[in-house]
C-alpha cells in the first residue's frame, strides 16, 4: 500500500511538473507542427496566454480551411476567451458564412458572445433572421435564451415574430426567456395560419411559469384542431390554473370527447395534483366500459396524490381485482403510501385499515 501511494505521488509530481513547464511557445509549436489531440489541446490551452503572437497563431489556424475542423473550432473558442478585438471581424465573418463547417460557425458564434456579452444581442438577432442551418439556429437560440438581460432579449426578439422565416426561432427564445412581457406578443401568434407556428406558441406558453400564460390557451382551445388540443392539455400539466383544471375535468367527464384528449387530461390532472379531479379520475378508472388506456391513465394520475387523499387510495384498491390495470394501480398505491403489498386487493385493504388507524392516532397525539 505504501509503495502504491509513493508511486501515485511520484506520478502526480511528474505530471504536474510537465504541465507547469509548458509555456506559450511550446503550445504554439504544437499548434503549428502537431496534429490530432496534441494540436487540439494546444489550441484550447493557448486561451490562457495573452499575447499578440498567440492571437495571431490562433487566428491563422482558424482561417486555414486545411486544418482539422475541431482544431479550428477550438481556436475560435480560445479567441473568444482572449477577447482581442482585432479578431472580431474574422469571427463575425465565419459565423455568418453559410457554407462554412457548422462546428466552426457555432464556435465563432459563441466566441462573438464571449467578446461582446449582452451587446451581442442585436447582432445575434440579425443573424437569426437569415440563418438557414438548424444547428446554428439552435446555438443562437440557446445563447439568447440564457442571456441574463431577459428584457433586452425579449424586446430585440419580439419583432421577429412578424418574420415568417424567423418566427419559430423567436417563439422558442421567448418561451425560454419567459416572463409576463412575452405572453401578449406570443399569444397573438395563435392566430397564425401556419400550424407549425401555432404549435410552437402553444409549447412556448406552456413552458412559461406564469398563470397569465393560461388564459390565451384557454381561449384558443375551442378553435384548435385535435392535435393542438392535445398539445394544450400537455402544456396545462405545467399550470395548476383553476380554469385549466376545470377544462380538463370537463373533457375527462365527457364520454363524447376525443379519446386522446380525455387521456391527456387525466395525466395532466395528476401532474398538477388537482384534488377537485379525484372523484372524476376514480369514477372513470372504475368504469369497466371505458377504454383500458384511459383507465390506466387515471390510475397512473391518482398515484401523484397524497396520503390523505383516501378517495384516491380506496379507488385504486377497488380496481386491483381487474388484471388489466391492477399493476398500474399497485404502483400508484405504493407511490402514495410508500408501501408495497403487490396486487392483492385483500392485502391492501387490510393494510389500509391499519394504516388509517395509525395515521389517525398520530394526528390525535400531535405527531
């Protein structure tokens, strides 16, 4: 053991010394003369050395189309960290060059953001207007979505909603940025004749953690097609809004409603733990005339409720004799009670009676 520890220590000292001994010139030699992993590591590590020689070498490799694309991308990243303004025009040109390799373009886009910070927002928005490469679009969207100055991003991106090409990107960014300020401009796009735009808006509004995002979806719901309605109900899984809960209970209770809408309503009601929905979920689950898929959804949803929701527990115990949904019901019972009694209705009934008695006793004595 002692010899092993000495060997590890010696290896560490050797490795550390080798790393500390590396200087800018060694890395420049590797960048210019080596290939593969060693060249890539040099390109990345040169970001720690601020000098005109380093900037010039990194820029030259970035501009050299014969250099491996991963090395060029690493050079762009290091230039972004170094922040030398003289390289900005090159990074800008490569970022916008549609025929350039995607990995290089994306690194240049990130490098521009490193250099300018929030001041890069207008330029990124302009790039988004004309960008055709989906991967580059996603990078720009991600950068804008993570900017701390969300109000500035929202103001800059909102005009793109009127641009047919850039609207989907703008919707995704605004949805990620969130906040009440983006709800109105997004909601207006629900009137778009393009299904892809409407679907993107529904998804974005669903991701915004603001109750004011729900009324526009409720208003649009009757106008939407079946796919859009399913999407709205999925969005409501993020919003325990009373209006959304009522709509989902109504859809679940109506046997004439399109089956996927009822199933999605059941699952969303469980996700938001809508206690007013328990009786409806239990009733539909117990009804053997209902479709098995819907009954399974109700059983799964009931598993999200708490250990004081006795109607949910007794309802789940009641369907354990039905082999079609017994396993799902048993899993939901375990989630609620943190116990496992298999799929035996008798065992669960006996266990529940004892459990309620013990729960009531503890409440009486204040535990």
